[in-house]
């Protein structure tokens, strides 16, 4: 099916048209430069900015795809989780279009978008598979049993992987967002220079939790290392620190994802979220998986971070199963992935 999708959960105004797991058009307008002057995302500014450009973005997506409304089967928008005011802009636009164009409306959970972004690089992928979701706000291992049917097997106990990249970048004074800068620097550094913790979570009975992780200790270890080095060396070996940190995160995520896939007999790991763009993670996980006969998939690079094409992929899966949202659907700042089916009414 062909879906027009909108993503406005945070600081990207994005609209896309996706047809049978292929991108016809994808507009992503990042507000990062606007929020940078405040040192973080200001919710009120985000909503206002979405509102100002959403109509243009929709028109542009249609023009670039060279499609008419007649060829669109459904209209989708991210409705949870995220900033309420920001989500409202996308959801209201999508519902209005659904009424005017007489198309079904599909509300989408943002994380389902990150999971199904993998369909853009691997159109033949079908559940069951294991999703390693690594984004700015999440670090989870999710057993994808079917579209809408999920079991969370592992999570971070504190910072998300992307958050760790952002915090370490801040303490190295590299700016925001931190992931892409650290990734680039790490390629010039030596990852063996500094030994850093790998995010283990101790279990009450001894040993480590097999699937849960913790990144706040790693962040603190980097902080201590920087404080120590500042006394000893000038300039700071930023590239070596970045490389050592990135290796720790990559090894940590790889170890847990492979163990989880093997324990549950899943032969495919599909990675999603902004950190899926990380070259260190891509390399470590792909290498480790090949020795365990596990297939690893990543979305195309530009569809790892927030975009609307991934929302279109998730929406199309629901639409194909006749999962349609009522026009009374609201937005939610939080919603566990395991509750996504409450966004749909079964139509027959
Ligand atoms: P969530 O999806 O959990 O609500 P989000 O939408 O803010 O959070 P994403 O857009 O999926 O998060 O990803 C953004 C995060 O990905 C940021 O923390 C950013 O630093 C990180 N990131 C982006 N590119 C890379 C990279 N190449 N290496 C590591 N991290 C990266
Ligand atoms: Mg963002
Ligand atoms: Fe995201």
C-alpha cells in the first residue's frame, strides 16, 4: 500500500510517502539549529516551528513523489511517545487530511517506526525477529513476534545509548548531537588506548544481567578519564577517547544482542534508532553475528535518525492488517510499545 506519513514527535518536521516498502519522497526538516541557541529542545518553540512548515512539507512530499491524493491509501502520523504539543501538530494535520481526502488515519508509535525502518533496506523482512533499538531515548531488545505484538527482553537501567553519546560529546565539548561527531572522530583514534567499562548490570544472585545494560557508569568513567588527562596531557587525545568510548558501547550492545538472539532462537537482528548509524556498532555487531550464524540488518543510514519514511513503513503494516485509528485518537507523551494495539480499532 501507499502511505503519506508525518513525524513531529520532537525536533524534526518530517513528511514522507512510502509505497510497498520503498521511499517515494522524504522531507526531513531539522530544528537543531533553532534549539542549539537554547542548549536543548524547547517544547513550545518546537510545536510552533512544526506548525509553521508542516503544510509546505506535505505539499513538497506529494510533488517530489509525483503522486496524486487518489494514489494514497492512508494517512499516518506519530501519535506517541514524544512532546505533546509537537505530536499534536502532526496528528492534527494527518486527521484533517484523512477527513478531507476520505482516507483511513493510522496513528503510529514512534518506536515501531524505528523498528520497521529496516524494511527500507530489506523489503523481504518479516517477523519474527529481534530488534535492537538504540536511539536518543531508548536502548531495548525487543522480540518482534508480529506487527503490533512485542515483548521487551532487555533495557537500559539508566542512560540510553544515544544519550550516552550526547553526554560524552558534551563533556568533550563537541556540541550536539554527539553521535555523529564521536563516530567521525573515533575513526581517527585508537580504540585500544583506554579501557572503559562495558555497561554491565549486576544481578542479585551474582553475575550480570544477560540483556539489560547501564551506560551511566561508562559516562562517569569517561568524565574521570578526561579530568585525569587534563592534568597530564595537552591537547586532550579526543580521538582516542572517542574511539575507546565507542568501542565500549558497541561491544556492550553486541554482546547482549547476540546472547538474546541465540537464547530465543532468533536468526535475524534488525537494528533501529539513531545509534544504528554508528560505524563502530555496525562493524562489531556484523562481525560477531557472522560467527554465530545470525543475520544483522540496519536501516539505510539516513533513515536511522528520526524521519517520516519509517513511520510510513510501520503504518503500512498496520493498514495492511486493517488496523485503523479512530479520528478521536489523541496523542500521548508516553506509551509502552507493548500497548500499541490500543491505537487501533479493528475494521472489517
Ligand atoms: P527516541 O527515538 O528514543 O524517542 P530520538 O528520536 O531523539 O529518541 P533518534 O532520532 O532515533 O532519537 O536518534 C538520535 C540519537 O542518535 C542521538 O542521541 C544521536 O547522538 C544518536 N546518533 C545519531 N547518529 C549517530 C552515530 N553515527 N553514532 C552514534 N550515535 C548517533
Ligand atoms: Mg531528533
Ligand atoms: Fe527517534
